[in-house]
C-alpha cells in the first residue's frame, strides 16, 4: 500500500496510544526499523500483513491506519462551508437567541421521516447529501423541542436522533471531540423524550467514537453497562429493544477484540447471533432506519469482519459461506462483507478467489470501491504477485493502480 500520509498517521496513532516505536514493535511483531522508516517517510509502502499487524498493535481498525474513505474532505483548522454549518448546528453560538417556534405547517411525522431518510443516506455513504440537510434537521428539531408542551417529547426525540447523526458525520470527518460534544447533547435531548431506547442507542454511538479515539476500555465499559441496563429494565422483549441491545453487544465485542481478547469477543458475537434470531419472532418495531442495525446477517457480517481483522481468515470464509442477507441490511454492510471476504482470500493466498469477490464488489458498489483505501490495498497486494489471475488487470486499471 503506497500512501504519502501513512507515516504521519502511524506516528499520530502511536503517540495517541502512548507507545514508543520499540513498544509498538513488540506489540505488533513489526520490526522497529520498518516502523521508523515508515514514520520518517523513508519507506512509503507496506504489505497488508504488515499493516494488519500495526493496526492490531495500535488497537485500531486497519481503515483507521489507511484512512476511511468514502468520506469527506477536511483539513487542519479550516473546514468547508458545508461542514461549518454542521458544526454550528451541533454547537450554536453562545448567547444566541432561542429557536423559533415551529412553522404553522410543521409535522412531527414529516420531521421524523426526514431524519430517517438522512440516516438512509448516511448508511449509503452519501455524506455530502447528509451534510446538506443536517443543519435544517437539527434546527427544526430544536424548534419542535421548544414548541408546545404536547409535542415537546417528540421534539426532543427528533433532536436526539438528529444530533446523533451529527455526531456520526463528525466522526467521519475525523472530528471525534466535536462528535462527543454532539452525542452528549443528543443524550440530554433523549433523556427528555418519551423513548426509553433512545439513550442506549446514542450510548452505542459514544462507544463507537471512543473506539475511534483508541479508548477501548471506555468503549467496552459504556457499551456493556448500557446493554446490561437494558436487560435489567426489561427492554429486550421488543424487536426494537433487542436491536438496540444487539448493537451495544456487538460494539462491546469489537472493543474486546481490539483490546486483544478475541476469544471473549467471539463469545459475545455468538451470543448476539443467537439473540438476533429472536428479532423476527417479536412484534414488528418502528422504522428500521431509526434503530440499531441488528439481525442474524448483520451479526454474521461483523463476525466475519472481526475474524479477518484478527488473523482468523479461514474462520471468516466459513462464517461467510452461504450467508443470506436480510432485506434491512444496509448497502454499506453488504459492501464491507465482500471486501472482508476478499481480504480473507488474499490472506490465505487464494488470489483467484479474491479477484472473483472484488469483481462482485465492483458490480455492487463501484464508486465506493474506487475510493476505498482498503480495496486499493488489497488489489495492490494482488498485483505484486508474480502470477496475475484472470480479471486482476481490469480491477487494477479501474482503481488506477496501473495505466
């Protein structure tokens, strides 16, 4: 993987983890000389196994080391006007006047539908579209929360979901501190709503943000405590409640795996998959776009992802074989599954299998694949092999690896 920012990112993540180069070398199994050359940008490339090892040693996802496209361009202290509007919506100016009352034609149901649509765009990686509509969604939700007493609880619920989405967008921009500010405000709004599932849903987003900051112990703790509280309160007896509990459990498992306890993570995932089978047997919930993604197929996708990330590629292919995806599985999860299967084939030396899977990924999500650093890394590794399987040149040309 050639990446002019790889060394800078590696150094930043290592320092955030509080590790010396020697300590990272010991934790990852990568020589300190390679780490030093990468950080000093005397070496601009590394093969996937090396990148996997460095990511595991740092306790982050591989994509955190490589970069997270498809995403949004942001740099330094100067963000584009669209993100400035999002930032201002999450954090209104100090001493600004309160929100205006809702317009005469305001509809709580329509606001909820608009927020659900924005979440659909987010899961499809259409981040520019989300940023365009998000400031108005947050403003309208604030107005609803400040409106008549009869509609105030619904307004606070809408505000909680809109601010939660703002937090997710901020994470994608690499602004995790802004994300946590937005999520804290989302929880405050959720606590004033009538929805008992909203706070634990947002807590799951907090856990994800902690993961992105490398705060794995904090992420594991908040996710486990929120999941346990849901069970104690009896909130897992509905489809929506079980989905929220499942999302928290999967998040806790991810944190455990990144902390080096893969066996504990695998056990959590097995429990989650058994519980996910109950979702279809419970009374139908609300709009699935407004609750956590949790189904047998989504749990299996995450199990595949963790298995690949932590060096269990054969297990990953066994888990992926014959999978039937549920209709509510977001497109982004489907594409991740194909990329993880391609990674597993590559790790096991099955270049033809990796190419076949990448060809499927290209058919399903060509734009997503073209801009994803990990897809490029897999194809670069395959291209470095002495024998190229059929179809590899077309993929390499598509991704701009060869002319």
